[in-house]
C-alpha cells in the first residue's frame, strides 16, 4: 500500500495494541485484506470505536478497529443475512414472481419455502444453487441506500412486498436503509458484506415441503457441515407456523395490526390457551403410561421457562390423578474441590462430571423400587452436599419431575431403564418473523427474557447478562442441543405476543449501557430490533403464564 508521508494522516489502533497509519479516506475493506491472515474466518465487518461498520465505510479520523469474522456471532449474522439476500435474488432471477419465505433456524441453517404457485423440486433447487454460485463468481456489490420512508413504501408496494410495507407502517424512523443486488432492491435488518464474492460457503438441501439453506459454523467457518435431519424439532416448528397462519400472525407487522386494533387481549388468551392445551396433552401422555413411567426429565436452554413449565405440568399431572415430586439435579453436585475445570481453569458447573451420577442413579433406582430415600441438598456457600432430613417415598401414581440441563443426556440416568423415563425438551422457538426475509432468532427471544429476569430477580444489569451470554450459549451447544432429538416430546414455550410485552421491560435496561462498553453494539442491535414492535402492557398476561417467570407477577413465585 502506498503510504507516502504527506498523505498519511490517520492512525488506527488494533486490539493487540498495534498502531498503524493509513491514508485518510481508506476503506475498511482494504485494511481487512491486510490482516485477513490473522483470522480463522472471512472478515465481514468491523467495530470502529466500538460501533459496527460495514467494510465499505471510509475512515476519516484516528480510531480503534476490531475486525469481525465468521467465528463471531455478529459475523455469522452478517454472513447469513447476505446469503439470504443472495438466495432471494437467485430465485427472482429464475422466476420474476418467485419469492422465498425464510421461516426459522434448523441446525446451522434456515428452513425456507417458496411462496405462491412455484412448485419446489430437487431439480429447481439445483438451479437455484447454481444461480447463487454464478452470482458469487460475478462478485456483484451489495449497494446500500438510505431513502425516505414514503419512497421505500412505494418500492415495497410496486414489488408486492406487503409484509415489508406492513412492517414499516408502524416505524418511527423517517428514513429506511435498503440494499440493492443487481436489479433487486430489498430491505434487510442489519449489515451486509460488501459483495457476493464473500459468500463462498453455503448449500441448499431439499427438505419437503421446503428446503434448508445451510451455512458454515463458527467452529469451522470454511466448511458447510453435512445435513443432519432434526425431525422432531422440524415438526414442532411446522406445527407452530401453521398455528400462526391460522391466527394470521406470522410477521411483526401482523402482530402490530392486532395491537393497534386493540385486539391483543384476545390473542393473549388464545396463545395462553394453546400452551395449556399442549401441557395437558403432555400430562395425558405420561398418565397413559403411569404403570411404567416413574421419572420425567425436563431440559432446555437458558430462559426457556422450564420452572414455570414444570409447575404447570405438575398441576396437569395431578388432574390425571398422579402425584409429582420435584427433584433437582443441582442437589447432586460433587463437592466443590472435585468439580472439573474448563479450559480457562474455572469451575465448570455445566459439565456432566460436575454431578455425582453414581449417587444420583442409586437414589433414583431405590425410589423406583418404592424405598424411602433421603434426598441431599447442595450448599452453594460452602460447596458441600448436605443431608437435612428430606425424604421421599414413591407410591402408586407418584412420579419424579427432574429439571436440569443434562436431562436428555442418557448418561445422566444410565442405570434407569428407558421405559421408566419420559424426556421433555423445552425451548422458546418463536414462529414470528419481521417479514418474509428477516427472521427473528430464537436466541434473541431467550436473551431478552434473561436480561429482564436477571435485572428483576438477580440484581444483574443488562450489560453483565449480555457479557455472559456467549458462555451460556457455548454450554448449550455442548450440553443441550446435541441431545434435543432424544426427547419424547418437545414443548415450544414461545408466546406469539411476548416480544411486545418484553419491549417495555427490556428497552430501558438496554438504553443504560454505555456506548464505550464492549456490549454496546449488541445492546444497540437489540434496542433497534424492539423498535419494530408496538408495546403491550403486561396487565392482560395471566399469572401462570411462562412469560411471568421473567417479567414478574407469577403465581408460582
């Protein structure tokens, strides 16, 4: 790079403390090319003075730079969003009136369908993938434009994008950022890569009635993994999407219409009734096998609402004439000095080896035989297991409810015959999306739940919750998600209206985060995301609702 002394007039500081000088007006893309070999994945964006910027941005003054590649959550979101636009463009290149609907995540990919009269076949899917790869080779730019809201609404109307027009009907902003790829203008929530040449890694997998758009993973950012069908998870997503279609609430714009028409009370009641019906059906399944099932294991990722679900399931089991006993896996932690440590030398409480599996299985076996068993409790202050005289004896129609992250892992209850166990996977699998092309990650729903709950019940501010979230996610990827298909049933704890309620609680907490904080860009992203929703008061939310576990006012607390 030509850096003559008279032209060099800005200074860039990198995370490792290295300082380099560049010509004023240089694009981030050029600097990224200089340092790409330091990164495992493709660099797709940068944090400039703690704010995410696209690589097309020019630098006009001294700054700190931290590049974002595919090994980070931000980088993966940018990559997935860009490939999604590439997919939409390829379909419309092949058929002008064709449209893709991006529904939900499915492993390291998105489940998609073609809307309208377009029939999907493996042959047509091959054509789409071929067109996408041709466009990557052409290295077409993603051109960003900021236009007045009225002009954007006209573009949406002319192109039959009613979902986007409805989304922006309630936006407070007077300007809209659109992207153009080739001849196609579209709206995408968030940042893009500079051009299609960055999008080398993806795959389309036929998955009737739709297909999976697969991506690389953060662990292996230059490789698309083999597709592993998740039949049970797929079924639960499809079921809830059909339900959303019946209610005509599949996008945020549709939800906002209901809120604006003062009909949200009815939607809340229907959503809660659906939860109650599903919980009752699960209880019925357990009751049908009461002669063999003695243990119900409940597992799911953070902020799925496991505690409230377990309480409501216990009520429905009682309705069926059964008597549930709650048992906590945490009470079987090994003494602190025997707790395994992670790669950083910290206690790894999420490891399966942090649990005294042998004692746990012995106690379960004795309980199933009808013996009286004294149940321990773990003293988290001194790190010791204690016995305080709590005893359980299982009688006819009694059942143990055990909630914990390892519940679906067969190693946890290896000594217990499978016919004596019933496994439940619970997670907040939102069926709501911003529009046809902008999905709402289920992770965001759980993170917002946790931000609100941590503040209300644990005295933890939003900044700390966001800071710890990557560690929480790593634990989920290791200990929960690999076992989700082992479940006998899955329960979706998402409520179609909940983000409109969480908005009131989460926005002030996110607003408090200092712009200098490392968590600021994530807080800003979530804050902007919530801005798409009209707010809803929590008054109409019933006391036994799963969302009450996070916003307060639960009858189970």
